[in-house]
């Protein structure tokens, strides 16, 4: 049994904000918090994986990145592109022809530990966390799951399995005091300008996350709509996005003023 007064000033109770990556997010109270599940949703190719990778790279916190949707070669190419500001085509060429240089540059992301299991179970995720705890002597501060539909939940119908997986990920967030960021799909039939509404999130999994963002591209920018936010303003319609500069070929994502 705990009293709230005894929790004041402690750094391990949950809910602490992760380092701010974008001023635009900070100004609009879009905050990823420890011991909470946050959801980034969008159609395929909308930009959710780029946003998640930028968060993992720039937060500079011990991170477990579960990349079920993308293989190691592609993630290395994307990460090199993001770090060095070159196109993904050039990044792939450098990785192939200058592996020592590539390893040197990718070492900037040494705080990110990867799992590339294409269909991990919840038990697999738990094993990955345990292995990382043994390596670091502490739990990861950030866990990225890309994406929810790839979590292997034996038995039951698809949407029920998604809700069960998200519930277990919430338990994992509380147990490790990590910020758990889950990537997920929206229904393509829903319109967005460019961000879709909260109702477009597949599987009726809106109840558990503390923060739900929908993302979409428009005119060289990434729109990010806070459609659910337990700690700040939200617009379930998705019609009030904030904007980031976005160049997918270069894995470039930044506050608008930084891109001028």
C-alpha cells in the first residue's frame, strides 16, 4: 500500500516525461511518459515508423526497439540516413561499400537494442526485456513495438488479440517503468486532412493508451494529431494536427523552424 505524498520527488513511480524531442510536441503537451503506453497510428507509409525511430534516436535513453515489421538491413539504412542526412539510397551504398564508416556513424545509436523477430509473442518480448536488464543492469527507459499487428497472440479473433496484447504491454510498462510506444494501423477507408480520427484506429484499442497520435503526410510535412491525450488537449476528429518538416527519402523530421 502506498500514499501519494511519499511518491513526490521519486523518479521511479511512473508517469515521468521522457526527454522532449520536438519543441512542437512540448508546446502542445504531446509528451511520452514512463510507465504508460502511447500509440502512434496511421496508414502504411504515413510516417509512423520514421517518427518512432526519431524518438528512439534523439531521446538518448536505453531503448528496446522491437522491429517486427522491418528487417535489420532496412533499419540500418534508415538509421544511417537519419543520422547523416543522406538519402536512403546513398545510405545503403555506404553501408555496403564502407562498412567501417557505417559502423562508426551507427554507433551514435548504441543506446538502442534491437529485436527483429517477425512475429514475437508476449513471452518473447518479456525475454528481450530480461536480457536487456541483465546487460544494462536496469530496465529500458523506452520500448518501441513496431507494430501491434505483428504481436503473436495464439487463439482468439484478431481484434480481441490486439486488445489483449495492448493490455499486456500496459502491464509491461508498469512493471519496467518504461515508456512503451506502440505503432499501429488505421483503417484506410477513413478520410484525414491528413490525420485520421481516433475512430479510425483498428481493433477498438483506444481505451488503454494514455496518448494516441494519428499521423499523415501533406506537402512535405508530417501532420501529428493528438486524438487522445490523458495529460493534455486532444481532438478526436484529428482535425487539429501539429506539423513537422518531413522528407521521407532522407529520414528527415524536425520542427518547422529548424528546417528553415
